[in-house]
C-alpha cells in the first residue's frame, strides 16, 4: 500500500530564515505530487505541483520554491521566510491514472 | 465567485441523526468530486469520490452529485461524535486542478 511521509511535523522559524520541507511517497511509481498550504481558519491553497522528476509548476507567485529531485521526493523551500508563510503545509500524491489525491500528515510552520 | 463553495457552519446534529453537508460549484465542466474529512490539527482524509450523477454509498456515507444543479452533497447516517470534524468538498476546475471549498464544520452532540 502507498504511504506518504512529511517532515518535520512542526517547525518554528524566525523571519528571514531559510526553509526546507520534505515529502516522500512509498508504494507507487511516477505519482503526481502537490504542495498545499492551509492558513489558520482558511481553505487549502495549491502552491506547486509536479508530474515528474524536475517538472514543477507554480500556482501562486511567492517566495517559495519546490523541487523534485527523485520520483517519489518533493521538497518545498524558501530562502527567506515571511510572517505570512506561517501555516499548515500539506503534501499530496495522486496516482498516474487516478484523480484521487491523498495527503501526508503535514508540517505546521510558525514564523516568528 | 469561488469555484467550490460550502457553508462554513458549524452544523450541529444530535448523535444518531443524519448529517447533510452541501457544496456547490461554478465550473459546469467539472466531472469529479471528492469529500475529505479533516480533524482539528490533522491533515485531510479522503472519504468519498463521485464521478457521475446520482448517489454513491459507502457504509454510513452517501455522496450525491447533481450536475444540472452543480450541487454535491454528503450524507452521514447514524452520526457519531467521532464524525465531528471539518468536511472539505473538492472538484477539478477548468485548469484540471483540484479546487477545495472552505469546509463545513460538523459537530455531533451526544
């Protein structure tokens, strides 16, 4: 069966510091991968998606970036965090022949 | 206009009752719809998918899709306190991206 991991689970970072969040998927090949952010009391915002290694599409211009160095690894990064980057960051995977997305456990980021 | 809209609630129902959660969407071309359950502090969990008009039942859950009215609903029979959560409706938009509603908070009271 498929499993999706995210780490760290929680993170407190000062404004201006860098960020690296990692997501890995097990039990599937060539998944579509997604990064979402859920701000407090708000809906899910799609940040990036990837259909393959090195292929990244950005949905929202911002100070975040994403990379997919391996088939089942998706990384979200920032060079300098802003207060507005605080939120619950969720990675999701979707099978290549499926429309269903499954979420990882998430990373709760607080920028102070 | 948001692409997927839900009443934020809270929707309060007594234990054992039927909870009815509703969602409307704006893109007539949308074909696939999903319901996720999100407990406080946790990530969303996919509980139902529906791709064609009509009803789809899975245990205590029934998803209903009416494409003519652009309306999706989720019925939860015999509601339990453990069903208390936020329910997210999602559908694919014209850009083939999954778009989420803001969620409806359900409270099931013992």
